[in-house]
């Protein structure tokens, strides 16, 4: 991974079936069964990829408010003439798309070239391109963790098809999901720039763009710094080289913060006002949904949200809803989602992560990011079989998981990933039968 990375797994081990003491059961999975698992993973990946392709060819215009925002910029204004979802804000009689601006900047040249303006209908191809770029970046990061190509393949399939990353790519034609996909891309780029390129300027610039997509990603900065250190260096030491590294990471990040504060000030008269508090202002009495009610009565952040978000983040299972006369007809899937540990159970292998300062700082960063979101008014609603806010800290989990997986655990990893991918397929079928998708 880097010179700071914990010890990596050994190369592909011999998978020849051997007999355990006493002849009770084989110590490792037989080659035939092992490669059957890999084949099943690839077949399910193909089926899930077909779902992405179908969504791409059926994309409709007028669905993603980032097209509205980019079109507004092209017309020389920050406010918008329309809005495609309920998360726009009305302030001083003007409508604003309140989401961070980087995803709109990513889409801007394509929207300008298309001539479609706010009706731009090619977010799904952009989402697929981002997903492929993310897969390539992580193929490099997983390879940096050790020369186990089979483990890298399984982890790539897990990341792309068995985490919330698949869902946000599948729904990339909507503003919330496209923002998370862009944010994940820039975080991945920041980690790659740190681990493989050892380029603090590039890492800081990518983290700044990630912040302008998903604000909580700014907390990755200390982890990027530690990843730049050499293995034999003590953590607490002040040197000119370290000051220079901090400076190179911090300057682009601070520039991104300044851009965001200026953007907020011009729109709402306050550099710290993001506009989120205004999204429920125009909801008429009797037309409230759970999100607008929460914002009106409890605010954007409140301790009352903690238990609900905690259960959904870590404990809630997939809930397919049945109805009809005999309660035998699928009528929907819980749109508050499935917990990250139920939907992506291979992440439980992180309990075996090696004790190391990268692991400590990484897990602490993930805990802080996750902890803040547990007090947020939304858990990502609406979503199916995912907790999409987990994507803000999932890169840390995947970075630590790669060197944790030993060669003899690959079959276990493959089984857990296969189960996670199967849940996504079940969810897609259930939504189709319910008429939701």
C-alpha cells in the first residue's frame, strides 16, 4: 500500500486440498469448489452490470438537479429557474440547488456540449465512467496491499457490486446519488495520490474536490498525512519535510473551504450557511414527509435521530414488504435501507485488522464521520439494501480490509461477497415485482 502500510498478505497460496488432523475435514477449500465460487461471483456481477446498462438506456431527462445548477452557471446566475426534487431551497424569493458544487462542475462540460441545458439526460453514462474509474483506482490500491491477484479480484467485485457504491451508480441520474459517486471518486483519487504517487499537492487537491462533493470527507486529511510517512518514522516528530507535507495537503483543502464559504456567502449571506435549513420552508401543511417534518420540528441535527440511524446503519436487515389478501404479494422494499453489515457482511472481517497506526487513525476517522451522520435528520432515505452515507467512510474500510485478508481466507471472503451480491439481485427483483423500479 505504502511504506507505512501494515504487513501484506502472502502471494496466492497452494489451494490443494489437504486433510486436517484426525481426518475430520479438509483444511482448505478444494480448487474446484474455490473456482466455482469465483465463477458464481462473475455471473452475478454480469447480471448486476446488466441492471446498470438497462438504467443507462432508459434514462430520462429532467431528473438530476445538478443539471439545473450547471445550466444556471452557464446562464451567469447561482439561483435556479426550476428544481427536480424536494431538496432545493427558497431564499429571498429565489430557488437554489443547495448541494455542494463539485459534482455540477464535473458535469458542466458535458451539459454545455450537449446543448440540453437542465434537461441533460446523460448522467448515467457519466456515472458508469466514474464507476469504472473508481474500479481502476482501487485495483491499484488493492494491488499495493500485496501481490494476491485473486484477492484483488474478489475485493473489486465486492466494492463495485456489493457495497452502496453499486446503488449510487445505479441511481446516478438523481442529484443525491451522483454527488456521492463523485465524492467517492475524489476520495479514491486522494488515496491513490498519497499511496502510489506520493504527491501531497495532488492528494490535497483531490481531497478539496471531495469536500466540495461531500463535506465530511475533509476529515481524511490527517489520514493522508500519516499515509505519506515512512514505516520507520515515529508519528510525533516535527521536521521541515513534514511541515512541507502538511502545507501541500492543507493549501488545496483550505482553498476548497474558501470557495465553499464564498459560494455560501453569495447565495445566503453567510459563509457557513449551506442552505440545507431552507429545504422544508415551502412544504405546505399536510404535505410534509418524514424529512420535512424532522427538519421543521427537530432541526438538521438532533439526538432524537441517533437510535434510528444507529439501528439502520449497523443492524437492520433487508426488509421485503409483503401485502395483498394473503400477504403473499411483494409490495415494496423498506426505503430506509439495510444496514451496511447486513448488506456487506464481508466488512465484518475488519475485526481482524492488524494493530497499526494507520489502522488506528483510519478507524478513528471513520468513526468520527459515521458518528456525526448518526445525528443527522436523514439516513440516506430513500434507498434500498444500502446505507449510502457509509460511502463517506467506506474507502477507509476497504483500504484496511485489503491487507487484512489472508490467502487462506479468500474463499470465506468470496462467500460473503457472493451473499452480498445476491442480496442486491433479490432487491432488484423485489422492486421490479412491486412496480417500484
